[in-house]
C-alpha cells in the first residue's frame, strides 16, 4: 500500500450493497485507511455494517492487476487500446454490429455505465450490452414497467420505518441490507404496533425480528399474493376510488387471482391455513403496509409475475406513494439503479426510455447526434453467453463482473469464453476466475481510486470519491471506454475530460424533451461545475430544472408514465413450480451470507470477514439429511445435470424440507469444488430474461473420503492437490479444510506446506485414526494439521489463534498437538461478532450467566456494539433458535 501524505477525510459511498451508505475515509500516514460511517448521509446516518466497516482491510495491492496485458504479457495502454478498438471495428465491419457485446455490472459508476451504453447503442448501433443486473433486478424492472409504465421505485427508506406492517418477501434484509435492517429494528423498537412478516422458504437471520415467518414452498409467491388480493376484495379493504381513477385491469387481475380459498392456497403454498389467515388479516387491517422484495422474488422463472402479484395488492388498496405505504424493491448492487437510469440493460434505452419506442429512439439519437441507434433489443446475459459459445458473438468486453462464477450454467460460460475469439476483461484483481479467459486484460481503478456517482435503492444519487492514488497503470472504466470509442472513430462524442462532464450530459439527456413525460429527470444538475460535482450532496430524483426539491415519492395521486396516466394491474396466475424427478429430487436454493460479497474478490481478502463463515456449505433439513444418510459436517455432493459441487453439510431445522441452500460466494480461488453456479440451471423468466437462480432440481449424496483434516498455516498454500479443500484467511495466516482419498498422501501434503526447515512435532493414534503434526520456525508456528478418519472436530477459533501466539516452551507446543484449548483457555466457538471476534460459546455462556438481551450481551462482551450486523444472530442464540451458528457446529461431532 502506498504511504499517504494527504490525510484529509473524504466523503464517499460504500461500494457494496444497494443501501448506499455514506462513508468517511481518512488515509493514514502509514498507508492504511480509517473508515467510518458518515453521520450526515441520509441512507445510514453514520452506521456501517460488517462489510462496510472492514473496507479498509480490502485495499491491499498484492492481488491487483496493475498493467494492461495482451495474451498474458504486460503491455502499455496504447497497444492494448489499439488492439481492442481495431478488433471491435474489424469484427463489426466483417460480421455486423450484432457480432460484438459488452457485459457490464451494477458495480461500475453511472458515468462508466453511461459511456458504455452510449458507445454500444448509439455508435456501434446494436443493443448487445447487458449487465449482471439481469441476474439481479431484471424482473423488478419488467414488473415496474408492466405496472407503472416506467421503472420507478415509488417509495423511500423512511417508509420502512414509518409503516405499521413490513412484509419482507424473498429478502434476507438482516444479512443483505444490514443498515436498512438496523433502521427497521430501531423503528420497531420505537413503535410497538409495528409488525414484520418474512416470506422465505427458509428461516433466515431476518426472522429474528419477524412476528410471523411464512416458510412457503419455493416459487409459490404468486399464489400467496393472488390469494391476498382476493382476500382484500372479500374483506372490503380495497380503495375503489384509486382503482377507478388511476388503474386499469383490476377486474382481470382479480379474476385471474381466483377466489380466496384458504385451504387451496394452503395446499399450493405449503403454508398452514392459520398462518395464511393471520397474514391476510394483518394486511387487510393495516393501511400502512410496505412490501419489500428482493431475490426470492426476482430470481425466479416467474419473477416478473411475482413482482406484479405484489404490486397488484398495493394498487388495489391505493397503498402506494404515501408515507409508510408501497411496494419496495430492495436493489442489490451499489449502482444497480444508476445502471437502470443510463439504460444498461439490453432491452432499455438511455434515461429510462424504451428501445421499442420510435420517438424515444429518435430523441436519444438526436441528443447524442449519433450516426445510428439500436433498433431492437440486444441479447440478454444468458443468451449473450450462449451466442458467444456458438460463434455469433465474436468479441466481448466484460467489465466489473465475474460471470464464470456468477452466471447460471457457469461451466457453459467458461466454455463460451474459451470459444469466443476475442475476450476483453476490465477488472481490479487477478484473483477472479474470469480473468484467465481474457485475451486483453485491462487494469481498472478500484473503489477509493475512482470518482463518479451511484444511485441507491431509494433513488438517491451519491458521490463515490477517490482518496487513493491509482497504483501502477490502472485507469477508470469510463476512461477505458472513451479511449476505445475514440480509436473506433467517435472522437467528438467521447471527448469527456472526466466524470463530471459525463454526469452533466447524462443529466441533460434525462431532461431533454421530457416535460414530465418520463420519471427519471435530474436535469437540475445539467450545468454542474466540476467543483460542484466534487461537493455534490446526496439527492433523490426526480430533480427537474427550475423545480425546487419536490416530494420524493411517486404515484400517491396516480400520474403513471403510461399513455392514459393509469397503472396496470396485471392478471397473473401461479405457474406450476418446476417438477422434481427421481434423479434430482431436491430444490437447490442459492444466495448470500452476512460477511461475504458475491465472488469474494474483496471480502475474501480479510480475516475479519472470513471468520464468520469460512467454508462453502449446504444447509439441509434433518429429515432430508437422515434419508440421504448425511450427518452434520459430512461433505456432500450437490449435483444437477449441469455440474456438481462438494460442500460441508449444515443440518438444521431452519432449512425447508426438500430444499437445500448453498451460498453463491465460493470460487476456484477459495475451494476445490464450490462454484455453485456450475450447478444452477439457466432457465429464465420469459418476460425479464432473469435466471431462476433460486430453483434448480438437484441430487444430494454423501461424499466419503479416507481422511479429513483442518490446518492453520502462516503462509498461503499454493495449488492444493487433494480431493477437497477450502481456504480462508485468518489473523496471521490461513486456515484450510481438507479431505483426501489416500491416507498416504497426508505426509506429502504436510511436507509441501510446512517446508523442510520447520521443526516438527507429531502425535498419532492409529486406533482412532488421528494424526496431528505441527511445525515451528523459531518461535513461530509455521503450521498445524489435525487429521482424522471422520471430519475433525478441533476448535477452529482456537487453532487460528495459534498463528498469532508465539509458542516458546515445550508445554505450549504439546498443547497444540493436544488438538484442543488448554483448560484455562476456553474455546470461544464460531465467530458471531466479526468486529470484536466474539464466538457463539462466549455468547451462550454470557446468556447462561444472566445476559438476557442483546444489549446485555453487548455490555459484557462488546459483541454487537460496533457495526451491529450480528445482533440478529445474538438474538437467535438467546432465543436458542440458532443452536449452531456456523463452522464449529457443522464440524462438531461427538468426541
Ligand atoms: N452480505 C451480502 N449482502 C449483499 C450481497 C452479498 O453478496 N453479500 N449482495 C447484494 C446483492 S447484489 C443483492 S441482489 C442482494 C440480495 O439480497 P437478498 O435477496 O435478500 O438475498 P439472497 O440471499 O440472494 O435471497 C434472499 C432470500 O430469498 C429466499 N428465497 C428463495 N426462494 C424463494 C421463493 O421462492 N420465494 C421467496 N419468497 N423467497 C425465496 C432465499 O431463501 C433467501 O433467503 O444482496 C445485496 N447485499
Ligand atoms: N446462484 C446464484 N448466482 C447468482 C446470484 C444468486 O443469488 N445465486 N446472484 C446474482 C446477483 S443478484 C448478482 S448482482 C451477481 C453478482 O455477480 P458478479 O458481478 O459476477 O460478482 P462480483 O464478485 O461482485 O464481481 C465483480 C467483479 O468486478 C471486479 N471489480 C470490482 N471493482 C471494480 C471496478 O471498479 N472496475 C472493474 N472493472 N472491476 C471491478 C471484482 O474484482 C470482481 O471480479 O451474481 C448473480 N449470481
Ligand atoms: S449496508 Fe453495509 S454493505 Fe450495504 S452500503 Fe451499508 S455499509 Fe455497505
Ligand atoms: Mo444482485
């Protein structure tokens, strides 16, 4: 890390989730960066979650791409840019504009996104630009457009605080939008009337604040909300004036919903008639209802219908756009919304305009003064990679996303990149599985080095601001695109001198011939100076020219962006969920854990964030596990026709029977066989093109190995040649889970990882199949290994602690070989509070001694008193709901 002389505090925004928290970053003289929540930012008012507060630990340069590379060899920018521009131009000349593609990301800034979209749609003249938002928000976009005529999020975060009923559908808010969750927690504590309902097939950390958890059958949300619509009609909870004045399609939607037959709906959704009636009655009686939805809704082959089934209930009750009322899509990525604003999806135009609308096309083309304009939709993500695989796409530029790990049928995506003649990748790290497929690798400026804007879930635009000098040759994404565009012959249109200039053009386009006809309008910012751009305060759109700050909600009094100004209720029917056969009898559900971000290229760098869950796992119900002969801590194979992973079994009542949940995060960088998207089916929603990443029929099988092991190592191991491994950073070194098929391989593995100079101590109990080896260099532990013929139950936290503690005398060394903490050093258990490294055993012990509340636990252990991300888990330990929290419990076996 570069030492920094300028230690001024900079206001910026967290680069992780769509909550969009403000961050104060202060570079320190020693090269580190102090990170705090910005007390003035209206998204977080000073709070940060575990990921946000660990940002300073992700800034090391060891893995960074620092120079452009062509064919794996270092080169300079002119050569790399010439090659990209020439190859794209030649391919377009020879095969037409539809033969090239950009695959971008909700994690680039609005300015990067704007120029990428402009180049593809206005200058190349095709619409083959799509984004990872296709995997994330496409069904919400499609649902909004079907209902409102525009992709508008009507409400704000305040609505989640001021409602009396918050319904969270397919959203694990506690782990995925933690600061928003904390705002809800605080509001609930203040308003004893407030109720929270969680609709999710599995019991998540979010259920800690739920008054009711509806663990529905996967993919039956449409039946649930259709039933609700019928119930609202039966119980006179509709707003007929709103329906008449501001909507179309009510009768058809109600007819499609069918009668409110609780028993039938119970059958369809797998819920009890009692829970259904409770839920429906709560909604019916509570005008101030907000329904938040996220990936359990969007990532489904009927995701768009789910979105509209939810929105229908709000339109029919007029509960929209007023304080404490409305449907609310929680966006995932920091700039998913900004990407939608510039039109980064293959089926959108710029500034929320529609590609299929000839007036919009003419408007954008005249504003851009561009030679062409895309006439029809381009390829959506899944189809784009299919086209690369079968030769239709001949050149692709991937920017700020890791599709070899995050797209469904991920091995097919890898094959597509191998097949595609020209692959450009702009990324920040060599430790992303996609970069090895690049013909040209472009080093991008990372968070802290780049400038621009992002838009959060509540339409709030905030600055991301640089506070670190870009290392090596890295350059911002917008610069890379503009340089290529200029070399392709479009000098004038891409002659931007910085992000402020791009932002001005984007703002001007949003207001161009708008006159209130389009929702997205930030033209008040079209003349912003560079200085003002740097001082820009977070604001919510719309911000029209000449208008002061107006109300920030939409649609309380209608005013939809359709020809007649009315919204549509969409007639939707519950489709039969995909059939499960004998070969693949389980539903694979996938998603997130608290402390990792996507493909772990940043969170996987920190020991703090890796201490919460350090290994890929499959969460399964005890009855399913028993039937399949799987015990807690076994290794299991999860397999579909596309591929298979091997992960650790976590057997828990929280899982839904028949479903297995595997996190999306693990890649080839961190596990031998953990890329779950290699297993996930590429079926998509027919309306939105979004993959159904939460539903793939799979089989489960115990994978037996001859030996199992756990090791802590002070050096990062190179390639591990063994049947199973999972690697994570620990304070002072690394931790590795291991398994293999030949007992004889153990010795070679130990030798290769400890080196020849280490002083070894060994322990062996052949009868029990136990073997332990530890090696020291001087007083420092080089590594310690714990092997057994069953998954080993050694305390992970204790073993990791050995890395940091010098072992000077022989007794200390023998204690290491004993494989358990000495009696005077209690085992803290799996880490729950990553800020203060407090384990589940410590929390349980505090509870046993009388700490009855999360606050009391905080007072005696500090746990939960910094970022607060773990408070719902602490609550669950107090409730003894989560008996097992993470790795220890999965590994722990009798003895
Ligand atoms: N810690 C962390 N936070 C993140 C991210 C991260 O990687 N890590 N990523 C960010 C991004 S990009 C996104 S998109 C968001 C995602 O945020 P969320 O959508 O909250 O997260 P997921 O875990 O993907 O899925 C949410 C839940 O959907 C449930 N689900 C599965 N099938 C169904 C179903 O049929 N119906 C219903 N109702 N629910 C179902 C799953 O069991 C899961 O608990 O998180 C953002 N925040
Ligand atoms: N099975 C399953 N699959 C899923 C999901 C799921 O729930 N289940 N969720 C889906 C969702 S919602 C999402 S959003 C996607 C996320 O999937 P991805 O977008 O593939 O995941 P990330 O790990 O965030 O990848 C971001 C990449 O950009 C790089 N990067 C970071 N900053 C910059 C920058 O400033 N410039 C450039 N050029 N590169 C940068 C990072 O190093 C990393 O390689 O995954 C999807 N895939
Ligand atoms: S909730 Fe956490 S990850 Fe999301 S923006 Fe805020 S600090 Fe970042
Ligand atoms: Mo996402």
